[in-house]
C-alpha cells in the first residue's frame, strides 16, 4: 500500500464510499502481513518511497511466489524480484504471469515513465550484469537510465567523448571493478550526485571487489557515495531516494 | 570562479563592460592556477558545484595560506579549509582574517542561507567531531543542518521520539561508530536519501571504523550510500550534490 | 553418563543392588570410551551439563553411527548429531532408528519439556537454517523456543510489534546476517541475556558473516555476547548453560 | 529510575502519598532527559536491568560531571563511569564526591551485596586491568567476583588446582590475551555460562587481541560466548543479565 | 643420491671398483637432473637430510611418474609423492609399482625403522587427514609415530590421561584446527620440541585455519614452533630435521 | 591502428595515393569503434605501444569474436585474446581462423621477431601456466623469452648454475608462488629491470598469492617492481613497455 | 626447582640428611607459589626443561622484583627477565644485584656453558635487537650462539661465503624482516632444524612483520618452523627444547 | 667498487702498474667488507648497477657513519643514505662532510648528469615527501626528473594539460595515495614504462596506503608495475634499472 492508495482509502471513508469497518479491516493488514514464513512489509512504500523488493537467494520457490502475490494483492506499486534463480522465476511467474524478466530480475506492475535523467556508466563489459540489475530496478520505477558503456579510465578519451551526457544528469551511477578509478574521474567531471558501485570483476589483487570498494571510499573526488560490492539493486534504490 | 561569476563575465563582454582581451586574460587562469607547490583548480565549482576545499594535513602553513588567498582572489564562492592544525589556521587567517573557525574547519565567504532540510543524526557524543566537520562544510554553502544527537539504537525510543523530523528531510546524514546500526534503522524510517558516515569511535572489534563501514555497506535497509571513515567533509559534499 | 545416572549407580552400590566390582567396571569407562577412531567423552554431561554432540563434517558414516551408538548405550541423556549429510544421517539412523531429523540435525532420546522461555529472533528468511539448527538442539534438551521471524531493523516496527514477547524471556537468541543490527536493537529492548549469532547471509561487504560478527561484538548495547558465524549449535549450548 | 523506584512511585500514587500530577511530572522525564549535549536514558534500567553507564573517552569533563549528576538525581540505582581519564574523574567527583574510584572506573551509589557466585579468571598478570574494570562494574551492582589469577594454560595444573571453585559458579568470566586458550579449557571444565573476554595483551601474532577473539569464537568448547576485545565492562553487563 | 651413496661411490673410486670417468659421469648428474619440464634436485638429501618429495597438485600425471622414476633411479633413499590425485597415483605406480599408498601420499623405498619416539597428537577426528599425511612422510623415513587422537582441550582430562606418553617423546607434533588451543596445553606439559600444525578444520571464525595459525604463533607456552596450515608434510620434515 | 599504420596513411595522403576524404573516414573510426556492446579502442597502440588485448572472462563468445574481428580489420598489429574458455576460442577462430592457441591465450597476426633478451624465470612447475600466458603475449609482439624453470630458492644452486643467463638480460620476469623469495634472490643477481609476478600457487599460509605479493613488494632487493597475482599478461605488457 | 634439585632432595630424604617433614614442606611449594599478584610456577623446569621467564611489559616493578626473588630463592636454574624497561631492571637488580643486563633482557644464575652449536643468522642490522634477545636467553642456558650477521638474500654470496658454518649446526635460527626470504635460502642449505623468526623490520608492504611471517610459513624449503613476530625469546626456547 | 674501477684495476695489473699481490689484496675485500656490525657489499654495483644505499632506521649513528665511509673509501660511485634522522645525518656528514642533504636523504659523490627523461608525477601535495626521496636517489645517479605535481584525477584536465610531457618520457613514475587512480589514467596515456608508488596519504578507507597499493595492482591499464607503499627509493632504483 503506497501513499496514494492510503489517501484514496481515507477519501473513500470520508465520502462514505467505504465503511469505516472495512477501512479498519484493510488497515489492520498494516504494518505487515504475516505469511508464517515471512512478514511482508506493506508500510515500506510509505516509509521508504519504494515497495519491499523480494531478494531471491535462500528462499523456497513457493515462498517467493507467495510473497510476490501478497505484494501484488495488497499494494499498488511496482514489485521487484531480484537475484532469482530459474525455479524461483518460474514459480513467481506461474502465480503472477505478467512479470517482465530482465536477467535475474523480474518486475511486475512497473511504474509509469518518469522524466529524470540517470546516467549509468560502466567501466568494462564484465560489469554489465551488475549494471543490468540496477537498470531493471530503475525501470520498475519508471526511470530508463542512459547507458555509458566500456568507459574505463585506461582509455580516458572514451569517457571524455561523452562528457556532455554527464552534464545534464540528475544522478550518475558508476559501476566498476578492478581498481574502480572510473568513479573518481567521473566524480571530477560532474556536479550531480555520484553513486559508486564496486564490482567483483577482476582477479588477484582485485580481491573480489574489495579493492574497488576501498578505492571508491578513498576517492580524491569529493562527495562520492558508495554502495556494497555488486549491489546494483542498492544503487538503484539510492538513486530513487535522490530523485524522490 | 563559479558558474554565476562566469556568466557575469560573459555578460560583461557582450555589453562591452569588459574588453575581450581582459576577459581572455581572466579566463586564461583557467582551468587552474599553478602556484609552484600546488595547482589551484578554479574550474571545480563549474564541474562539481563546489569550490576546491583545502585539506590541511601535510601542507606547510604558508602554502595553506597562499592557496586560500588564491581561491578567495580568483573565485567568488565559499572557501573551506579542513582538518587544519593551529599553525595552519593562524597562517590562513593572518592572510585572510575573516575566516570563521569551527573546530578544525575554517570557512571564508560563506554562501547565503538555503532552505533545504538536511538532518544530521549522530549515534553518540563521541561522534560529534565528525558531525561538526560535516555541519561546518554544509554551513559554508548556506545549509544549516537540523541536529539529532545521541540517538543510538540501544535506546531506539530516543530515535522514534523524533521520527517526524526525519519525515520532512531532503537529505539525512547518519554519523555513527561502533556497529553503525543507526544507519540501518534510520534508513528504514525515511524515504529521503541517507548518507552514512562511519566513524572510528569505539575500540576492540570496532577496528577504527572498519566495522561500522562494513556494516553500513551491508545494511539491510535498501538505498543507503556510504562515505569513508570519519569523512564528515565528504558527506557534506555528497549532500550538496544531492540538493543541487 | 549424566549426573542422575551416576547418582543412581552409587545408590545401587550402597543398597547392594550393584556389586562394587561391577560399578568399578562401569565407572572405568570413564572418563571416556576409546573407539579407536574416536574417544567418546562420557563425562561431558557431568562437566558441561550436556552430552557430547556429534559434529558430522569430515567423519565417515560408519564412525558417526558408532559414536551415536556408544553415546546412547553408555549414557542416559539426549544425543545430537549436527551438520550431517544424507549418508551420515542414514547410517546413524540405520543403527539407531528412532532419531528425529530436523534439517541437518538428528536428535535421539530428547529430554522432557522444560518451562523456560527462550526467544529465537531472526532478521530475514535466509537466516532460518541457522536458527533451525539452534532450535533443534534446544529441543533435544526440552526447550521449545518462541520464534520471532523476519524482524529486520529496516522495518523496526515489525520488531516493536512483538516487543512484549521479549519482556518475559529468560534468554534471547538473535540470528542475523548482513550488518547484524538486529542484535543491537534487541539488546536495547530487553534485560534478558542476549546471545548474538552472526550468519554468513548476504554478499559483497557482508564478507561471509565477518561484518555481522564484528558489528555484534562492537554493539552499543551493553552486555551482548556473541558466538561464531552460523553457529546455531553453539548458541543453543550457551543458552542451555544460562538456563541450567 | 529502576523498576523498584517505579513501583514505589506507583504505590505512592495509589496510597495518596504522591499526587497524580507530581507522578506525571516525574514520569514525564521519561524516557530520557535531554541535556543539550547528551540525552540521558532513564528507562534503560527498566529495559535492560542496569542504568546507563557513562563511557568516558571523547567527552568533555564538565559533560561527564553533568551526566553523572543527572543520573544520580533522577534515578535510584548504581551509576558507573568507565574509562575515565584523570580530569574526568576529578570533575565528576567534584560534583558528586562519594564516587569510589577503581582504576579508570568510578562507582556511585553501589547496590547492596548479592549472593551469586561469579568467577573471574585471568590468564596472566597483564590481563588484570581488563579484569579490574569488569570487577568494578560487577561490584557496582553488588556482585563481588571470586578471582582466579595467573591461570594460563601453559601450566594447566595451576588451573586444575582450583577446579572446584569453577564447579559452584553461576557465571564464569575468562579474561585472556595471546592465544586465549584458557577460555576453551575452562569451558570444558564447567557447566556454568562462560563469558570469554579477549584482551589486547601480547605482541606480534596476537594482533592486538584479534587472535584471542577469533580463537575464543572458534573454540571447541561448546556454548562459550564472547564479548569485544578488552571489554571488561561488557562482560560484567552480560553476567548481570544472566544473573538477573 | 644421499650421503651414504656418495661415500660409497668415492670409496669405490679409491678401491678401483669404479673408474674415475664413470664416477665423474655419475657425479655430473649433480646437482640436479634437467628433465625439460622439471629439474630434479639430487643434492637435496645431502643438503637437507631428506630427498626431494614430489608435490602433486598442478603436475601432469606423466611428469609425476617421470620425476619419481628419476629419483628412484639416480638416488638411494626414500621417495615420497604427496597430495596426489588418483590419476597421478596411477601413473606413478604404473611406472614404479611398489609404491605404498596412504591416503593421498605414496611412498617408495621406505627407510629402515628408526627408534626415535615422535608423538603425533590430534585434537579432533576431522584433523586426521593432515595427521595421516604427516605420519606417512615420517614412515617413509622409518619413524612410526605414536598417535594420540581426539585429545581436544574441551575435555582436557582425555589428554592428561596420556600425559606420560608425552614425557618420553623426542618430538611432539600437535595437529589442531578451530582455536588450536591443544598446542598450548601440550607445550606446557612436555619439555620436548613441539611442532604445531594448524588445520583448516572448523567454520565461521576459524577462517580456514588462520585462527588456529595465529593462536599457535601467539601461544603462551614458550618454545612452540609452527608450520603452515594443513602442512602435515612440512611438520614431518621439521621433525626429521630435529631427529637428524 | 598502430603508429606505423598511421604514418603510412598520412604519407599516402601527402602522395595523393589516398584521398583526404577517405583518410578522414578512416580516421573517424578513431579513437574507438562503438560495437554497441563494447567500444574498441584503436588508439591504444598509439598511446600505449600495444593493441587492446581482449580479456575473455565474462564476455559472450560472439562478442569476443566480433571484437577480435574489429581489431584485425581496423588495425595492423598483433591481436591477443587472453583467459579464453573453449567456446570463446572456438568462436573467435571460426571468425578468424589463423589464430595461434597457446593454453588459454590466442594470438593473431604476431609481430616479427625482435632481438631483445627477456628472461622468464619460474620457481616451480605449478607456476608454469602463468609463465605460459606471459610468454604467449611476449611472443605475439615478437619476443621469444628465455626460460629458466624450476629455480626455487630451496635449491639455490640450481639458480646459480644459470646465473650468466641473467647477466645479459634486457628484462627479467620472475614468476613465483608460495613465499616468492625467488624474486629477491634474482633481484640481487642482476642489474636488469626485474618484474615480479606473484602466483596463487601454494596453500594455507600462501593465501592465494597474497603472501608472495606482499613478500615481493617488501623485498630487500632494491628496484624490483611487481604486478598483480597470476598476472602473466600484465608482466608481458610491462616488459614490452620497457623494451619499447 | 629443576629436575636435579628434586633428585637431590629425594636422595637427601633417603640418606636421612633431610627429614621427610621438611621435604614435604619444601615440596608443598609445588606446583606453584602464590604471591597474591602472581602464581610462580616452580614445576615448569620439570615439565618444560626451562624455568619460567618473567615477561616484563605490564608488570609493576616491585612485582617483577618479587617474582625474580621467588624464582631465585625456591629454584636452582637460570632466571630470565625479558622486555624489561629501565625501572623494572633497576627494581629487579636492587633486590638481586648479580643479574647480567643484555639490552632489555636480564639473566641471573646463568647455566654452565654447553657445547652444542646454534647458528643465529640475521638478514639486516635492524634485525639485531630481536637476535640479541634470543642470544641472551640462549646464553642464560649456557649456549653461546654463532652469529651470521647481515646475510640478506639480495647479496646471496655473503651467505654462501659462510655456508660451512651452517653445515655443522645443531640448530639454525634465522631472524629476518621485510620479505623474510633468508629463511627459505638457509633452509635449502642445511639439514639442521631451522627456526624462522619474522621481525617487524621494514615499512609499507612489510605490514609490521606479517609479510615475513606469512612468507616463512609458506616457504618452499621443507621443514622450516616459525615462531611469532619479533619473538627472539620464543626462538631461543624452541632451540633449547631441540638441544635438550 | 663498480665495473669501471674493476676494469681499471685489471688494466693496471696487465700494464704492471699494480703488483698482482696488491690486486689480490684489494680484490680480497670482495665481495664484501665485514665491519663487525655490518657487511658492506661492494659487489652490488657490479651485480645490480647501483651501490648499496644505507637505510637509516634502526642503525646507530656511528654505524651509519662508518658504513658510509667504507662505501666512499672502497668504491667509486654515488653513495646514498635514506630515511636518516638528524643524528644520523650529523654523524655521517661529520665523517664525510660533502654529503648533500635533501629531506631525509643524503647523497655523496653524485654521478654526472644523464640525458634520459624520467617524469615524476604526484597526485597531491601530501605525496611530495615520497616523491622527493625518489628524486634525490635519481639525482644521485645523474637523473634530474621532470616533475608533474598536483595532478589528481578529480581534475583530470590538469593532467591532460601536460600530456605531451608524458609522451617523450623514458620512464614515468606515479606517486599517489588515497585511491591511487592517477596511475591508471597515466598508464592509459603513455607507452613508456610506468612505475606506480602507492603512498600512505589519506585516512579512513585509505588504510595507510593499502588501498592505493591494491588499486594500482588491480589497474585496468596494462603493463603498470608497482613498488611498496611510500617506497620512493625503490621506485628510483627500478627506474635506474630500466634506464640501464
């Protein structure tokens, strides 16, 4: 139940369209619905501006399906399933067929398009899966990001060639593994908020993304913020908070 | 030289108030002024929306003073000196007396007050120096943050008592050491962007802030972003990018 | 051989029901029985208040079966097999058919129900396997824990809705991965002993449970204690020591 | 305000000794008193069974004194100041002269003696400062721990000589640095709850207490629980929760 | 070629049984034989008192076989193949059929039995594979170790029951995972050299053997020495150096 | 397009052999060709002295093939595919059949042989795959390295036997795992530039190459430089930069 | 009380020179003397072949003096005080004037000279303080080590020039910081037991001795053993165990 | 004794100017001179192309002076003292007055100027001390580096403004702390060998230079090589090896 739905309900009570007893019954579902194996948080969209996404790993396929169904039934905004494996995707879509699959993400009831400009910048082709998760979550909320791919700093002219794309951005998301230097360079080129996403791309001294994470946190470009390794979902949520 | 100053200059050229040769001379300073021991970056406010702050540690007092002077002479926005020791503060203010000292930060030519609401939330009294640096930098740009102090999660009712303060925020900054759990709880209570600042407060398993840093990055609250340990300056810059 | 069995034996010697030579023979098994590949510790229940559990990984199935048999034959309390794979479970139950399987735990000869209240609190659904191991071991000793599931701090109201459950607890066990903040919040809400169990749930900056572990150790809630990562068994044993 | 004081107040209202308005005024102080620089949590003894201790590091001496005064004025249980430096101790005792100093801990209004047996076991003489902090906090709540000093496992007979002391314990606290093996051996000798406190004693591979911390968490003795490095205060609080 | 073989060769030259040219040809093989893909070090037994063992991982089966053959042909002491997989074992034994297989170790031409007493002490059954590798290498050199199994410190009486075995030892090897405390306790009970072998047994805070490694290095028992994690082979070589 | 090709093009324009419009069309491809899924950097050989190698992991086989084709079509120097799996190799060679496969590396259009002496020194047979990748990349640019294999420092005479090979070297590359000491010894024996490549060979305390990496960085031999763990490709590139 | 003293006492009882009651009184001191602040372990020389050394750090000077006095009064072997600061040395020698000071080590009642050959090998001059502590402890037990100084592997010929010194050694101790490669090279040159002592010498990637520690543990030279960082005392004790 | 001096000596023997006995006496000094407390390595310039530098920390001032004197007396090339404190500098220059002091480095008998172009690039003013050490060592060997200061990537145009300086370089040295991204960007702009020097500049997530170190090792720019943290001396030696 998002804010609009709540206001509609209260209007309906005031206008007499809904009986107070029925409104109470519906509101009693709040703040969460206890499914036994999980407690679905319907207030989240009120509190955090976005519905509870369902994180796949470690959940039984039938539980995934049930949580998605609950969110679709009781709420009114977009529903997102992330990092789902094939059996989870199948179970969730069997119960709710109109989910759109993008990689390991599934989106139901996507929001209407929004006009803000989010630039999603990746250092190498191996960073694309993380960027794709980010783009799918943004898309669920109506934001179609502008992609800047393969912009690693070892060929800094490739980035500079597109520098005007950065200028008009409301939010910039930089996805990079290895040494993560792209975030520093981008941070120096734009006045927009920059969200840096370290990826586990690379080997040896990349330490499964820890090097990029540390480098982004220690960046000489002022005002970068960072999310966890490979956390494309978190970066999208952070961007949505900023777009508000 | 910030964007407004640049536009004024170009207007003056168009109107004839400034001769093109003089405009060129002034613009030639761009993109940076080479002082020999440092290259002062006057384009930064154009590119990043804020002037280059002077980071004190490791710089000779006379160099600090000269860089501040250069920034005040050639630019038109606020100038900030951070993490300065006493001799650096003295040297910089001898050369430019009207700097306002707040802890180890000095601000010259602060911007006019702005109306945005930034909530600055601290877990314990020992986190205050980091929060103070953050507040001083925000203040230099005209933003007076609303403070929520001593809101550690071990007494979560103290935080809940002020939850309506969070509701209206444009940006929330959470400064916390030890296990940094305050960021997760705050992130769950607001739809605003949340910038988490881990501090090196605590001992033993706090690992000089690494524990809080990791915990904030691994937070179960979606859409948190994180800056480096004790980096109150960076959090302020990130907030300013978001307000922009 | 637990304390009750030992007292019975000595009573039998005093009453003449058991000949001293036979008592000596039985006691000579103490303090342990050497099976060649393992030395089964029958004194543990005397010393530590619980029998030696059999930890599955790395043991041959026939050895697992033999150790369980020895513990059932020579002792009189509950016997627990943990982290057993399928072939170990099969071998142990072939030799001793009445073992109750719960996940990867098997319990023989469970103790009679006890009245103490242990609250077992989990942050997310992915933490359930660790909590289940903990519950199985508690159940072997007659303690049926009260479960609080899906109580992550990003929706702190879900936890507060059940706060009265915490009030009457003798011991509270908190199982949480990611940033482990649930332990701090729970620790601030109850005067009972709190045992925090970090789990390896999460990815990236969760560092396979190290982040939760460090966060729990650095908690701002006074008097938390912590066990090893994913150590549901250890948490149960700690709770049993406290209930004593 | 602890539970007893609250009950007394309510009794006084019922008996007419206190006017409801006055009771309300007093209760309104709850749940915390905002001193401007700190918010003193008077509900903590209700929620956690012990008053908020004042942690010295990073606080101004006059703030320390004011918080202690507030706690003594508005509450009725013991008040503890920990890790205080000399100027903090002096300021706090100038305002409240009857504080008892033990090392870097100060205790006001200690509770009446309690009969429970807490055994406080240290591996080497260098672990004593941590044990002393623990003992001072226990003493503030009326528990005088039984000390077992210099019981390192390299001379395990020294420990075995006192094994009967362990047998009657309600709680055992083990304070050890270096490899922390004492916790494992003690954990194998007693059925009581064992709280292990790693210390930063040792050099080289001791890694400032991290080795002892890890070793205690990985202990082969089932049911140990662990607190943070050098955290004698936390161990005392954990013991008090268990004694409850 | 070990020292005895070298002396025999030189005696044969002196007595005329071997022509100097032939001796030169044989000695020219020294200090190593270049097989193209590897350089077999025949001087090692002269320099280090033991022949070059063949470490399996990463070597092609036919290379393993060829190196073993070269060592058997050109030398005269025991030959050991360690950490071999099945195809390596098969290839090596097809070429040299009389190798004795013990776990993942194969021994050819074992030395005659030696009388020294090496005690090989393990903490748990999961440590046995590392101890078995150690025992196989010792056995190749004629030393049959005395085994003390399942002697973990959580039941320290099991160890004390066999303390006299330790007394007569020339060398004691302690193999332990988890917190590795067994090494400290054994080190306090014997005057013999103690070689501690940390194992990767355990989970969570055991950190794949790093915890045991650090604990052994930080041990309070003076004069312990440590080898690498799971390095049963290295411990055997160290013992052989000490027995000389 | 490497420097020679660029100069030829410009000569052709000057001589009239190529029309300026055609030259512009070709140059417009610069600085990179955007294939949609990747941006191929044709200027790299101008800037860095070597063409962009294609790093296999994480790329779709058809993308690998397309990038290789683009590099072969638009440039004129050697093209290298590294860390390719079997399907990537097959796809790339189906499109461009004359690639030479060496392990997981494929080379097209190798450069003519060059006379410089690069010595490639390995500590053990398990280091060979990393050295082979290095040799394949060197060979693509016409440099056939001189191999010194199995030169571990535990038999330092094997290295000293070939010391004169080191003397004439233009560059020495040392590939070693475990403790990486070979780099220090080699660095002390030659005045040539020494590039140290740590490998993930070894177990336990080798920490997947981190130990060798740290040891090489901390080497007592002055003037060593180091590349990332297992980075044979990077070492080859570094050597090529030095040979220029 | 060492083994010889114990035998003398028992002989005196048998011969009648000492009355059994007096022997009992003396033996009752065993196994340790409780000084209140410390428990002095007189059995250690029986169990471990060397008296308890007094480790200075963290002990009050008067306690140091009292422990030394107790050890001198009740025992009969050498007494060693290590890592003592000036006031500890002064206090201990005021009470027991004939202690010989060597750096931060003091030795009383040194043993008679012994003939075994211990070679003490250091990589650089900065490693000398650790080697000196080792030599002082060896000297207390009658062993005068042979020193090989400044034998770093960057100039391996300096080591090879003295290789015959290594040949006759009973034990070799290698003290090295930075990358610790000296241990590997020495381990390859001798058949004697080699004890490696990593030191905290070096900076940057030396990580305060961790790099040398890891490198020594991962050494390719078979049969090295390692003690903790900077632990010259431990290395001496290990050598004494081996000489036994 | 460098190569030229050795050749002169041998010419003098051939011409009769030096008697063979005298030559032998002089050569006998080789390969090192044993000063008792140190063994000065005169062959190093023969083997490594540069004389042994004297590393100050941990050496007694009189030892520093004596080693410098020995190197000046017996050799013929430049002599460098690094990381010297004031008393070491004073002692060394009292004995050998003509040493040139640059920061904590002292140079005697500098080599004649050489024409090669070494570019020394620093990210921030706080990196200058490390760069200065590097420049002093280069200068001792006749190489005057070209400095590019304050070229951090957050203002990448400052670097691009000087890109032509990079083009003509024989070697480029990049000195950077924080996230070390400058090395990647420079590595992408030049075909010259690039030596990256991480510095301990920065705080929090910079981890005393470890972040920059890891980032440089994981760089996406092919063919970077890296030296230890703050190791300006090592970078200079590496550059000299490359210039040869």
